[in-house]
């Protein structure tokens, strides 16, 4: 995801200084996007005095560590505007805002939906939790990546992303069940999918992930392990809100089973869990 974001910005003429956690990923980014200026660590990125920094990482703990590294590497007198595109718990996002704010810095929790394909096309849905001033400062860069909705104060972007993942997880499993049901009932699931795409059941999940399910293409970039992490965030948020989520509970069990045995497989492989009961 990070490379797709960096490529989109670089191709739009935005000067980008980039890093990643592993040398192999940094080398691949440099080869794929020659406009990038690659650095070895977050501190080295910060030393260049960037206008803002975007992060895309698997967990809130990693975001917090990178934020600390960035602050430590800034030139004297410079402040940091951190735009975090990761999916983390709303509480983690609020804590990051508070920690950076106490040091004279600012943050935006800006989780996205649309994946690397959306990033490369500049069509991401960006769910922002931030002050008005921080979001105004980041707007010119974020405009290259997609459509920004200011969902509210710090942490609100991550609440919106949790709602997004609730819908995605439930729909993903529902699509898998529908295609398996068609096959078990003796009807071509590809034809059923085509029919559903013309009516109220149509969705991006049915269009994209449903197609991958039919092809058995499980090498995409929506890792099952990351979706399982997102489901845990939704469960915790729903618990805090005293809200029952029976659809998420059922879908989450399927996602958890897939992630336990193949965390790096694309999450559309939930159909393999559903089809274990299908002859």
C-alpha cells in the first residue's frame, strides 16, 4: 500500500522521500518508482525536514514507534504533521494525536479504503479524524490520493474505518456463501454473480473479490491476517459502545479461521472456509 501511495504522489509531481522496514521493500520501491528518494530509516526521512509524513503500517504500535523516530530525527525548530493511513484502534489514534500535540506537532488519522489499486488511481476513500487546521494543511497532498471526508476530531477517522471493515467483512463472507450456495444448488456461480451485479446485491466486494473467488485467485494484497486484526478492532469498539454485532460475529469467525491457517493469503479466500462444508 505504501508503495502505491508513494508512486501516485511522485507521478503527480510531489517530491517524495520514502522508506520501508526492510531493504528488499526499499529496493523494490526504488526500482518501480525511480522518482522516489529512498532513505534507510524514518529518522533519515525526518532529517530532510519534510512538509508532512504519511505512514501506512500494520498496527498502531508500529505507527507510534515510527512517529517517535520521526520526531527524534527532525531538524531543530521543525514540527511534524503526520498523516497516518493505517488502520488502527480509535483509542490508539487519539493517543497519538495527544502525544504529538504535546510536543508541538500534529497528526491526522486518515485510514483509507480502496487498496493499492485505488491509491494508484487516486480514487481512495480517505476517512479523516483531525483538527480543521491540520486537515487543511494536508489537503493538497491528500487530494492526489482520493476523496477526503472529515469525519470529526482525532480518532473519528478510525471509527469510520471500523464501520467500513464491519461492512467489508460481512459482505465478503456473504458473497462467499452466495457463490457456494449457487454451486451446491447446481447453478453456475459465475452466472449468478453476473445476475447479482445488476441488482441491489451489487457491490465492489461482489465485483472484485467475487471475481477472484471464482478464479481461485488468492494472491491479492488484502491479507487475511490484517482483516482479522481489523475485525478485532471492530469488536472492541462495539463492546465499548455496548452494541451487539451478530453479523460481524458470524463473519469474524470465518475470517479468524482463514487468518489462523494462512494470514498472508488474500481475504477473498474466505470462500475456501465456507466451501469446506460443500461437496
